[in-house]
């Protein structure tokens, strides 16, 4: 439990906040480098892709909220530490459920919902084979080098996946006014030079 508390404290100090509308930040279009991964950039990309999806459907954009940000980051870090995706931690009476997490970090919401995901940074289609090279790069069988995704691309892909899932889509396009985004550190995979990242969206209305 000490490790969880340490993460919660770090999140309180370094919580990620996002602007509400799309920006032309060139940093979002930079390829993700595992050695200098910036959680804030991916959080921003997810926030902007989420609002873009809503605006395209005639819905109002989400506003950023620091309480939801902190709760979402806690959940992303917790999933990273536990190595699995869960909405609830059944034995944890303080942080086990969304309502309790949000309440602990400040509360103020009458309705809440949560989306979670686990995404990969390598720009390769699901199910396709790739091969590590001696120089640390990755390629297809034909020798074509495979890059990592940009922050904007990974944010877009995460939102696209949520929109293709009925329950997640209902939350993302639901009648909520605020959203917070949580991003974990990268997790190196045991098989091959790829990394994954745990993501969380917390939605709320006051």
C-alpha cells in the first residue's frame, strides 16, 4: 500500500491539466520517445481528441477540472502498478470506487463516469508481426522500419477505440460538463521493443 500512497502524493503535486480546445502545438505531432515520455502531452492529445469528437456531433466541449484530473491520474497509475485494467479495487475502501476517489481528491460532482484503456505506442496494426533489429529499431518482415506513434495519433486512437465501444461511447458523448484525463508512465513489454500505457477518463457534472 505504500507504493500506492506515494503515487497518489505525486499525482497531487504534478497533476496534469489540459486546455479544452484543439491547439496547433507542434509538440503533439512529435514521435513518442520512451526515454523522454511526456504524460502531459498525451493527456492534452486525448483531451483535444475527445472534444473534437463531441464538437463534430454537435455536442458541447468538455471543460477541464483538476479534481477529475487527479482522480483519473490516480486510476491510471494504479492500473500501471497493478498491471491490469480495473474500474474498481474491491478491497480498497478509500480509493476502490470512482465516487470515493473523486470525493477524496475534492469532490463536487453529482454525476460521474469513467473510461479506461491500455494502448501501445508502436505504430503497428493490431495482429501484425514485427521484428526487433540490432540497432534497437523495429521493422516489418520486408525491412520497413516501424515508428512510434505521435502524441496526437495515440490520443486519437485511444478516443477512436472508446467511441467504438458502446459503453465507453455513451460516457464520452454523454451529458457531462467536465472531464479529467489520466496517463500512466510507459510500461515496457516483455515480448519485443514495444511499450504500453494505461489511460483513464473521468467525467462529471456538478
